């Protein structure tokens, strides 16, 4: 037994912070590498946190990058050699290109025997055995109902349009039990490959056994039941079949598979009468359940690493579930990183885990189309085209920052204890969310927010630097003796109940902002900014700057959060006001409780009663947004009204979606878009935010929604 005892306030993150202060090194410029749970705080705080392939799940979740090498494979030396000396090890030296053999986890046998990629694919697929389904009694198979609706959950962090979904209860209990009983269990049986031989062919996995089987019946059954979740067309190819070549895998305690990418098969497309065939999807079928029949063993996917807060998504498998996901092109490698579907099978802590895996084939008109088609390249081209557009301007964004810890569980107890399903930490706050989203859309953003002198402040600053925010004014607002605002958010997933417990240190707001205000108004007077944005908080900062902006005719986009005296003063200064419909209804009535059910009438009334406003936008969740805007010269002003419907998407997380809407509207204003197009940009930005976990936008998902 190994036990470490430390003071509750001591960890490697705080030690790294102190070292950086002593040597004058910004945390954003630090690389930190670790594998143990006590490294997690250090990896979170460092500008680039790197976890080893054998790191604990908590450590990997805290890291910006997970290496493909473990400690035993000289992972640190290889990574530093690549980073410091420019010597790529197991990856192609051409920038932006990844080597197939590195990403699929090819083992020592490939190097020692001098196998080509195609030869290695043939070796690992040799010895195909008979169908496992033939060993399952007929009565174990469920008759296919006329209509069977399966529930599905989309994997977060993957761009919409790239298949990545968990389909639940695809196989029944009796079907799964029959397939497990049908596993061959010793050498000499057709299709059986022991763990030792698997370890020679692959360097990234530990299994008890793997069985190869040609099973037409099981392939047909999966094709029928999963039809709604298998695209008819992808990469320019048409659906051909669920491939009957299956890999059944048995894991015991300690079994795992390290981070890798699933390769397409065959390595070279196969010529058939209809064209050229190659796989595009993986179907991973779980035959028994996490938590009841084995411990650990989840499958973890890494989303878009370009996001300022990288996020790992772990699926805890239940028997009968099938994970359907896209196979990214490895041979030849894609020309634009990152790969989006790195995944790993976590260690089995107890029991036995059984899975089977097959692929979905598509047929293409030409061999080149089959070999080269890649959603990654398509997305990268669209992103590059979108991001190459001229920068639309410079923004001063003023608002709050809150470090959120989100705890998810089926039900939140009123009393007692409960184990949570997941714990995630985000840099949030309405102002921070909007500022990052605006920066992702193109403008240069100066962010003015209050931070303390604690570790949370360093985490926030590192996050903002990664997002490209200018922090000159934030540094002038830092209160070294105060704690940064934080919150614990509890989410009851059974009924989507959510509660937010916030901590606000009075010391943070007692710090006099005079120097920061002076610097901000000086920059404003020098015409540094084309627009001022406020999230409706920190009005002691906002109002003096807004008054200066009015004198200089700089547009002010304001999110109204609270209808108090200061909030009403902000309405009188703003040029563009965005607020929930209910709040705007109260604003244009004599009573704070009176409401106006007519959205058009509400926005028109607010506009009419506030002559300084150019436009008013009312947001109403799934009902979309409603806006009224003054147009034309002063003598011929007309009011234009428009309703923008919400987009119908499979939302992963709506946190920060409203802030992203505000950001899209502000950037649309900088781009001089007319009202309809401005609201469309805002709506698409909010939709992109809903497709990534937490309040941070994925740039690739954002680019996809700009079409």
C-alpha cells in the first residue's frame, strides 16, 4: 500500500504557481507533464498540461494533451524530443500530418517484421472464424417488431454532421448472453487469438483474447436495428453494408486499450461491381454492463483540442449499447489536425468485459474517392475559409468571470450522500463566455473582468490567453488578496433539475477600479474600440465607460440582467439592448410583475420609450428571438421588426448559449449585417455553443454552423 499525506492546501498546482512567481515565468508559457492523480492541479494550471498514456482518468481529464506513449515507453523523452528538438518520433515530420501507424497503435511486430500498413492490416485480420451467432439458440433471438424506436445519445464535442452517437438497448439480454457463451476460449479454435499475440500486433492494448468471426446474421440484425443512425451517404460514398467481419474481445482485470484512432478497412479500397468499397464507421457493441458485471472499462473520447477548455467524454457502457462513430482517414493522413475521435478503453478494475466490433462499408465511384474522402478535411477547409475573412473590428468586453464546478447525478438529494456521475470544471461567467465567443468569431477582444489572487484566477487567465483575449485591463482589476468568483452547479439528469451555489468574495469588489477605468476610457478616447459589450454585471465599471462611449458615438451592446436603478441607467445608454422577453416586458410596464405576451409589441414599446436605443432584441429560449430596429435617417426613421426561429439541434449542453447569442449579434453589428442576417449569425453561434460541453465554443463546430 502506498499512502501520501499532504496539507489540504498543498498541491503541485500551487507549487508550480509559486515557482513561476519566483522566476517571473508566465504560467501560460509552462509545459507540465504527469500521470498521477496528484498531478491534475498542476496540469490544469499550466499553459499546456500533458498526461501520459498510462495516466489516471482524473489526470487525463485535466490535461490539454494525452500522449500516445506511457512511462515505460520513454514517453516524456519522446515528447520533449519532439517539442524541444523538433524530432518527430512515430509521427511524420511534415507539419500538420499524422502517421497512420502511430495513431492505430501498431505494435512491435510491424516494425520488427518490416510490415507495410496493408500487410499489418492483413496480419491482424487473419484467421477468420465461423459466426458466433450460430452458437446462439434460436429462442434467444428477439423477433423484429414492425416499429422499434431506440433511444440514442450524441457524443459531445464532435461537430454536428460527423457521426458519433451511443444507441441504447440494441441487443436484448438473452441475445447478449448467447453471444458471450459462444466465445471460443482457447488456442486452436478457429478465429481465436490469445492476448500475447494481440500484444505483438498492437502496442496499445491488453486483452485476454480476441476472436475474429464472419457473422452475416449479426451484421444484418445490426444493420436493421441501427438503420436510423447509419448515414445513407458519407464522404461522397453510398451505404454498402454492415461488414460481417467481427472482432469479439474479452478483457479481464487490468485489460485496456490506449488512446488511438480506428483505421478504415481494407487499407486499400476493395474493387466490387458497384465501385470501390472501404469502411467509414465503427460499430462497437457492448455485451455486458459496467457497474454490475465489471468495473471501469468505459470508452473515453477526446473532443476538439483547439477548444480553450479541452474535454474528455467517457461513456460508461451498458449491455446492449452500440457506439456508432466515424473513422477518420489515417492512410494517407489527414492534412489538417486535430483528429477528433481519439478514444481509449479504460482499465478494467474487476470482473470480465465482453464487446464485439465491426465496421460499416460504403461504396465509392472511384478508388481515389474511397481512399481520400474525409470529413476532417472538409471541415478544415470550411473553417480556414471562414477564419480567413477580414477581422471585423475591436471590442471592449466588460463582465464577470466565474469558475464553475459542475456535478452531474441522476437525482440531487435533499439530505444524505450520493456519488456523482461526472465532475467537470469550466471557466464560465456571462462576460467570459461572450468574450471568448466573440474572439472565436474573429474580432480582437479586450476583456475587462475582476479576478482574485488565487489559483482559480491563474486558471482563468490561462484560459483567456488560449482564447486570444487581451487582458491588459483585467490585470489592472486584479485583487491579489481576494478570491475569484466561483460556483458549484448540481445537475439532476433524470429530470434536468439544476441548482447553482455561488461564492462571491466581498474583497474582490472592494478593490478600487479607478486605474483600470482610467486606462479603459483612455483606450476608448483613442478610438481603440469599435464596440463596447457588457453582460449586465459589474455596472460600476460599465456605466462610466458607457457614458464615454456615448460621447464618442461608439456602439454599446448591452445584455440586461437585472432590472434595478443601475440596470435602467444602462438601458438609457445602450444602443443595442438584448434581454429575456419577460424582463423586457417588465421594463416597458409600470409594474415589475406585469407581463406582455406579445413579443413584437414588447420590443417596439421598449424601443419607442428609449430614444437612445437603435435596436432591441428579446430572447425566448426555444421560441427564438424577436427584434425591432430603427432604420433610415433621423427625419425618415422607420422601425423594422423580425422574428428569428431557433435552430432544431440535438443539444449537448446549453450552458453559455445565451452569451454566445449576444456575441454573434455583436459581431454581426461589427460586420454591418442587416437585422435579419445579424440575428441569423447570433442564432447559429448559440446553436454551435449547444453542441459542445460547458460554456466554451468549439471553433470547428462554430465554423460548421457559419454556412
